């Protein structure tokens, strides 16, 4: 019974923390700067995903190196319509630890950032398979001629899960080309 009460309390508390009103980008940015818990910062990132503009890019970029918040920051940057969001992701990519780097690679693919193809191509040969797979998936999402060429080259030099990801990415490129006509 005691455990059940604690579980219910945790759920209610979590919902209350997430319900902190942040109607505007400025409120979400202020919450991000003043938040003391990861949960509060996650909520601010989620709100910036919905309301953010170029003004949110520096604050979100600063969170990319934080392994507990990188997913939330990369996700918000992936969906912001500002060109600067893609630039921030690309600038951060070489300076991040492996897990955030993989998340940023995925975000670059989500944005279909053609400027990231060279950096992502370099990650295809990374000894960390998580990074190589993330780079292959991102290149498949970008799907331009340079991505296709990089994936074709990498196919001959990869094995296992990386080769599977490269093959899937090649199919994604083909699908995009067929859809484009």
C-alpha cells in the first residue's frame, strides 16, 4: 500500500511540474535558465519545441553536451524552422560525447541539413557503431546526391549493424528520389 501511494504521489508531482505554465517562448527560456531540476528543463525544452524561434537556439545549443538533456534540446532544435538551429547542431556535432553526438546526427537528418553531409560521412567510419548507425540514418533522411554517394562508398567498407543501417539509408534515399519524381 505504501509503495502504491508513493507511486501515485510521484505521478501527481511529475504532472504538476510539467504543468508549470509556459505560454510563450520568453517564459520557456526564463524557465530553462531558472529551472533547478532536469524535469523542469525538459518541460521548458518541450515548450520551446512548440513556441521557439531563433532566440531559443543559443540556450538549446548549450544543453546539447548535457547527456540528461541532449535528447530534449536536439529534438527542439530539429523542429525549429530557423536556419540557425541547423547551424547550431552542425557546430556542436564535433565537440559532443558519443550519445549526444548521435542525437545531434539524428536531428540533422530530421532537418535534412545538406550542409551536414560531410560531417556525417566522417562518422560513418567511427569505431562507435552507435555513431556510425546514427550517421547512416541521418544521411538516408537527407537523401541528396552527396548523401547517396557517401552511403554507396560506405557500403563496401561496413559490416554488421552498420551495413544494415547503410542499406536502410540507401533505400530511404531511393524512396525520396522516387517520391520527387
